[in-house]
C-alpha cells in the first residue's frame, strides 16, 4: 500500500504508524455532558466497511501527521492531506 | 470404494419459516454452539441460525485452532477455563471427532521481568482452577529442542506451560455443533444474509434477510468482524474496530513437535497439525480492514519473527495463507450481553481469540438469551463496561484496538 504523503510523495505504508479513526473531535472537558462525550470519543467507533477517515504518522519520513481517506474493503486511498491545527484530535 | 454414495448429510439445510422463538445471526462456531445449548440446556428448540454464506466460512474457518485458558484477569480466566472444560468433553457429548489434542502450549520467557509476569499469570490460572507450570530453560529445550536458545537479543530463559491446552479441528467444531443442533430441531439456514432488523414499539422483532422477513421473539448477533455492519442498522455505535489477522501454513513435515508455543519477544505462535504442516501467525494487519485478505508487510514481519525463533523455518516453503476479520474491542475482551434493545442480544468483540472460546461463548450466550440475565461466567463482558470503566484489558494498552 502506497500513501501519497503531501511532503514526501508516494511512500510505502511501512514508513507510517497507524493511529486510527480521525473522525472524533476531543470534547470540551468542562462541558455539561463531558462524561458522555468522552465515552463516545474514546470508546465508540463507526468502523465502516467502506470509506474511513484515519490518522497516519509518517515516522520514517517527514514525521508529520496525515489525515487519510482509505477504503477498508479495497484499501484504495482517495485523499491524503496534512493534519492542520483544526484537525487536532 | 463407495465413492461417498453412502454418506448422508449430517444436518438439515433448512429453509426459513415465518417466525422463530430465537434467531441467531451468524453460522460460525459461536452461533451454532449457542443454538445447540439453547436447545440442549434450555429446551428452546424453535431456533434458526442464519448464515450469509456457508456455515463455518468466516473466522471459524480462518483461525490457528489453538485452545487454551491461560488468561490473567478475573473477568476472563474463569470463562476461558470453563471453555477448556467444555472442550475436554465435547467430542463425547456431540459424538463427533473434533481432533481435540491436549498437547499443551508454552509461552516462552526471554527476560526476568517476563518470568515474573508469567509466574503471576500462572498463579492466576491455578487460582481459577486451570493448570499451569513454569518451565526452566532445560525443560523447554527438552520439549522444543529446535528453537534458537542463544539469540543475542532474546535468549530463551524458560516458559509458562499450560499442559491441558492444545488444538482442535476447526471445521469439526462447526460440523459437530451443526449436526447436534440440527438433530435437536434447530434450523440452519445458509445463503441468508441479514440486511436489517424489524422493530415494533422499540423492540427488535426479527430480521429482514435476502430470503425474506423472519420474525423472532429474540434475536442474537454472533457475527464477529461484521458486528458493526449490523449494529449500524440500529444506530448503535460499538466499541469495536475490525482488523484483519493472517495465518499461515507451511509444507508438511514429519511429526517433530507437540502442542503450541509462542514467542515472548516478537509476535509469533506456532503448532504442528496432524497432517504435519506448521500453522502459525502473528500480528494483525495494522489498520482497519474488512478485506479478508492479508498484506505482505505483516507476512514478512511474521516470517522474520518465526525465523528468529525457529531458524529452520527459513528452509520451508509456505503452502497457504489466509485472513479473517477480527472484531477488536477497546479493551481486548469480548461482549456477551442482553440489549441494549429489548429482544436483542449481543455476542461480539472476540478480537483474535474467539476460537478457543467457542463452547463457553455458546454456553453463556444461550443462558443470556434464554433467561434474560447474564451467565455468572460472562457477567463481566457487558457492553456498558466501557461507559462505567470496568474494562478487562489483559494487555493494558487502552482504547487502541490494533495493539491488543
């Protein structure tokens, strides 16, 4: 599997570390419903059979975090972009 | 001589009726065991097992056939030990040769810290009625003389052995349960994919399938890696991610080893089949996948680990390789419970350890469905433990399923 790193170009997936689902947004710990929101954020997953948005870390390359859209049935990668500040998990 | 002309089907290939007392979705080992124990132990015989493909074609046919009860934590070890006890009497009970071979499993020790950890685990096993023996280096060498004992990085210092552990023939388990359940009146329905659920007043009242709607008072799910695909129809988000685990078979060799062993430093485990092949496996493919096929980097990694531990493996040819979709939970332990909807029951999250659990999983799930209360042995496997913080995390890696 090749991941097209926006900094390094197409690189073998072995250079990357997988961190998982990138859909979750860290909840506000001071919110009223923080307990429920953190339970959802930490433990629950959509786990789709199809397109999946996920974090990959390019540890053996540019050491940047990437947000990758990959199909969990075919492993085809539709999009890769560098993680931005607003993507912070 | 008779070209199999005299063989009869072992079980009825049923067509769906309009309604049942209980529907089990998933015709793997767990689903069939559940149906069998519902009929046998609880007298509920109006039961259907619905299978998308053919029975035993999922993870029941994609594992490395090891059975053991060498767990550490209180929520786990009594359950797996009960499973081991059921394995010990299963062939007699079902009158089916499942080739259960209790030749032991040895978890290798490579450091003092690991010996301490395994001594603790062995004590936990013994406290829960299982068997465990701490072997020194000479005792391991006597049993497994072909290992690389003096590797510079990971020398072998000893091992934790469970003598009663071993292997079982995976297809035999499926067929044995299927035949016994069918004989008690259970309908086994293949090529019947569940597409959605039927509801009435917030209650699950059956399933929509490719072979029509089927009503049921109770619907149980035992679909392993496909759990989320079905629970998502109910808007139920699960603490599960699906990953692929590979297994490998070498060419056949003369019998030279008994039982199974695991590498304590890399991730590699191995046993020899009755046909003489080595069957082995290692890590998950590291990313979410429903593909039922493995990737090459993990294959390379497993084989490297194998050759480091068993140098002569480098001379063997690989015969086959396969992969199953594992329902990895956030603490690495399974889920058996009623709910969260009335009429709905969950059996999921077996990670990559579901095969050995087959009998106890069926036993406890049948109890949960029949009596609407958790079985004492599986009461820790509730779905809401993730909300309440009562996790059963054997490895202590947290909510990162690809690390369990």
